């Protein structure tokens, strides 16, 4: 298929009678479109393993940072060393019987004083045991809750941002999906930043006592750490700061979910080719970009923030079929919402986008690019929807 590539700065157009895909480049105010076709699978994989180790006592020379780390590790070490110490003692007793020259009178007795008592250990092990029925958020309220959709597909000319073609498809899908999930859906289109923030603050003061949760969906342009209203950007953290437990007591202890489709950088994910099973075959490639938002981590629990891509990278949006993230999210919720918990569903969303989607463009710099969503969670239970 041929495609139309639009750029705000250079106004380069390649007019055809076919569908197009667009790359939203917020940092540069560009809008490039790409062709759709099936492509190879590239799975971006950046996996970091963090290893903890127990610090050894080093006397007065140990600096304060190491002392803090050592104390933390030591308290955990005693919890897991009990079994080793018990078996070591048994081995020592066996040596006394098998070695007649063993002088047990010279051996100094060691008095173990574990930081955690036996009852505390048992309690901790009980608390961390996963229980499917006991680890679910309550869904017994009368109402599911509000779903606010903020869509900005047009912007003030002073911002130099392109129109977000295909955004209406995302908006329609989110209305359909969250209505079927029994949310009270409210749609706000092309509001100014002030109007968006006022709407969020008013929502905070509404009565949420009989609601299970809150959902907020944002469809817009963005940059690192910001999202755009019609007239100017605002920090991404402003989306959820009204709903922390101390600011909105009605929603304290209830899940608050934020889904953000917005570009937040100019980097392109080139992907890394990996071998997969023959059963894991790609179903087709797509093209377009929008990006992710960096933010200050919420200090309170029960939040889930799902970005369409990671910090500094594009998020692709098809001008005809909508954005990769929103389209896959909507489909996955429709199929799985009453069968699996939300984090399990979002893991599937990430897998599908990572493996099945790839950009295709006549412009080499935008061709065969990948995307992976970024999910941040402080949820303390599983979000498992039930029919009302």
C-alpha cells in the first residue's frame, strides 16, 4: 500500500488514494505517515536484574550508607539463616561422635538471638502467601465508577503541533469498551489545560463512596513529563495528584487507573530480533507514533498508570485504525476483563504490541520500529471485574 507522509515543518506530501499512518513527533512538531505491511518480529528486551547481598560488619571504617545497607540486609539475613544454622549445629554434633579427638570443651557456645521471633517469621510467611480469593479489590459497590476520557486531537496554532488523525477511532473504542464494563463514561474533547485540571479537581469532590474505582484515559500529544491540552502542556502528574488517599478519601483503598496515549520523546525503538516458537507468528505490522510520559512517582498506593510507551520514545498511531496501544488495550479488555485481573491483561497487551506490531515506512528512519508499553503499579490487590 502507498501512504501519505505529512510534516508540519517541511510540508512534504506524497498524495495517494490509500490509507496512511502518521508519526507524531512532538519535540519537532512533525507529523510523518508510513505504509502498513506485514513485517518481521522484533522484541525490544532490556532486562535488568538487581541482586541484593548481605553486607559484612567492617567496624568504624564503614561509612553511613554501608551501615544502613548492612542493617537492612542483616535483619533479613536472620530470617533466612535459621535453617542453615540449625543444620550446621546438627553436623557439629555428628562430628563429635565420629571424631573422638574432637575437643568440644574448647568450643564456645553461640547464643542465637534472631531479630525476628519464630511467631513473627510465621506471620510474615503467612502474609506473603498468595491467595487468589483474598487478594482481590472489593467490587461490591453499587457502581463501577467514573471513566473520564480527555481527547485532544486539535491544538492552538502557536504550539506548532499537528492534528492527531485517527484519534477519533481511539475515542470511540474507549467509549464502547468502558461502557460495556459498566463505567459511567464522560468524554471531554479539545479542552484547554486549565479546563482539564479544573475537571479533575471537580471530580475529586464528587461522591465516590459507592464506586468501585476510577478510570482516566488521555489521548493527546506530549513530551517528556508533560501532556498537551489545547493551549499548553501540563505535568503528567497533575492527572492523578487529586486522587491520592489524602486528597480523595472516597477513593482511598480503591483502584485508580490511568491510561495515557501521548508521545513523550523523539527516540525510535529499533528492536532486537529474537527466536520464537513457530506458533508465535506475527499477524501484521502497523505504523505511527505518539510517546510516553515521565513523571514523579506517586507515593500512595492503589494506582495503576499505563503509558503507551517508555520514557523518551515514540508511540505509534495509525491515522485510520487508531493507536497501537489503545486498540490492543480495548480488544484485550473486551475479551478478558471478566476472566483475568488487570495486570495480567496489560501483560498480554505488552506482549501483543511488542511481537505483532512493527512500523513500515518509505522513510528509512521510520521503518521497522517497535514499541513497548510502560506499566507502573502501586496496586495492593488484583483488579478483577465482576458483573453488576
